């Protein structure tokens, strides 16, 4: 069974690049996009549709910032 968002779109539909949904594919990230993905509790489907980026790219970017935050906290305690 595939996960569906309230929009009815399956996660599989937006996980990989689809020009119908991912109009920002390959574009640089804006500060407001980064703020949105790091502070929002929205689902990956909602984020993907809002930002025009794949769910995989959003997940990767969130992980990148989480690792940077964890490293910064580790250096702060040194």
C-alpha cells in the first residue's frame, strides 16, 4: 500500500523527478525554502508539491542540515 497525502498524490509519484510536479528541479535552494523544510511539519508530499522539488531531494537536504546542526552542537561542547 502506497502512502498518500491529503492531496491524494502518492509518495511514489513525487519521489523521483516528474516535470508535472518538479518545476524547481536543479534550481538553487532559496533561504525561504531551506527555512521551510527545516521548520515545517508538513509531509514530504506537501513539501514536494509546494517547492517543486522531489521528495528524495528534500529528504537529502534535510539530512544535510541535520548533520551540520549536529556537528555544530558537537563543536560547541568542545
